[in-house]
């Protein structure tokens, strides 16, 4: 597939090119195993000397096609799909960190990711320093340590909607010889390509806009192929892996060393691979991603402008508003739109927020975000419940914050639903 095609074309065609007489639509290869005629063939596969499929925990034709599509959309050298976005974040960091290493992360990240870092991976012996959303170059520099191995952030923070200055993070990370990992879930590669701004690895929760229909949970890791892993800080990539008879990833796989290790080491050992049927469903979502993101963004802009001028609303945060503190950064990194998610507060605090959400008729209260149906959530009591009040403040999440994920319904119907719910709050 010619990767010079534009993103909306890649959404439809990348990753799978049927030959004459083969299915036009990506098929589900629902098989754990694959037959070969000789032990030598299988041995070469296990030694990573040949490409092919031998066990679906490591690679499967349906999953492989979706991985290739996501890699093409982000402009990377390879992609590993996982069973969830959390698994993708975990593997992306663990791939190059071990006990005794250190990670610098923005504090304005998804609550599950924060807990993964602050609890689970700390318990594994990996240290973390969290920097504020509006971090300065000096603060970022001060957070770096001799044992820092990764810098991590989100393009557009969930749910604080902080637009990250990716180039700033990349500049500091690279000055210290470490990669920048960026979670690009909310904008998707349709609205932002972090590799163009210096990111080295991108992760996704494909559960969100990439799927778009709330029918599968999945994740993805994409490798830019641009980072130099041979600077002495990443022995797991430059020294022999005895589980593959002393093979060295950087020597055997070059620019694809990082993503290959993520697959043949961590996916092999941890087993968080997606099911072929889930990959098939994800592909159906990807095919319409460009169209849906355009509608999500245009609808959200209308909703944000409506909320901003409504006296019943105490504040609104959406990067597309000129009043947003992140408007300038959004114009740089997200010039075609950010996403469909808006955060705002209803006058009256937490109680008013609850009444507003319960009064909605078209929109639903769900523990989900970024699919085609409009939905709402109270982050402080749900997705970010694990965080202390201090950590909530650091992440930019107030007790009155409502996160609205604007869907692709008719915008007039969405606005009417919001208006009648606000009327009931003030009745």
C-alpha cells in the first residue's frame, strides 16, 4: 500500500491488499495456530529468521492487517496491537524500563494510566516523577535524572483537555538521550501525528475513536523508527537476548528494534494480544475514522460555543474555543480539530452536575468516552476516583467537572437535550 495516500484513504485501504479471488473485506482468521510442512520452517519462525504466523498470541493475519493500518496512519515503522489501551501503555514503558529506572510523566493523564504508573509500576521498582500540565522547560529539566529512561505525556489529556507542547517534551527528552512516548488516543492520527513533532513512540486506546462504536476494547503501540537506541541506556535492545539464542534487536531489526521486542518478548510473555474478531471490529471503525472525527469536532465546537455563552454554566474547557488557555497550542498541534470531548461545570457544584447528567435524555451516563453516541461522566467520582484531592487538582480535574463526549448525532438535537437538562437543574 502506498503510504503517501492521504489519511482518509489509508483508513479504508491500508494494511490489507487482497489478491485476485481473495475476500475484498478483511477476513477474521479465527485460529490460534498455523500449519507448516517442515520443522525447519517452524524453527526459522521461532528464531525470528523468517516472517510468518505460528501462534496468534504473537501474530495473526487479521490483527496484523489492522496493525499495519494503524502504523500507516501514524507514519511509523511498525505497530503492536494489544488487548486494551492500558496494556499498550504498560508494554510501551516496560519494553525499555526495568526495576531501578525512572520515568518522567505529565500529571494530566488518564486516571488509569496514572494509577498504573503511581501504584503498579512503582511496586515493580520503576520510579516516576509527575510534572504539571503547563510545565516549563526548566521544570521538565529539573525532573530528569541520570536513570530516567522515558518521558511520557498525552497529546490531549483525558479529561482535562490540556494540549501538550509535544516539541518541548521531545526537546528535553532527546537532550537526555531518552525517548518520548505520547498517548494520541483523543486526537487520533487524523487530527495529530506526534511523530512530526518529535515523539518517538505513540500509544492508543483503540477502544475510543478508532473503534468508535463501543464494541471492542483494544490498544496499540506504534514505533516511529527514529530513536537511536544504541546510546548505551537501553541494553535490553543492544545486548544479546538469551531467549532468542543471543540475538541483538538493534542488529537484527534496525529501526524496528523497539517494536519487534515489544512483540516477540513482552507480547509473548505477558499474553495481552487482541482477539482476531476484536481486530476485525476495530478495522470497521478505522474505515470511517476520518469522517467521524470531522463530525465529532464540528459538533463539539457548536456545543462548546453554546455552553460558553450560557449563564447556567460556570466554566467551559475546549481547545477549539478562543478563550481556552490551550487555544494557541491547539492551533499548532491540532489545526483541523481536537476531538469531541468537552469539560465544563454547571453552576451549583457537584449536586448540580449530578442533576444535569440525570436529566439528559439523548445523552447517556456511561463509563466510556469517544464513541459515536453522546455521553457524559463525572471523572472525580469514576475514572479518576483513585486519585487524592491533591492529585485531582494536579490533573486539572475539579469536583464539579462534567466530561461530555459529543457524538455524531444531529447537533441541534444534542443542543436541545443539553438545554432541557440545564432547565431542570435550575427549575
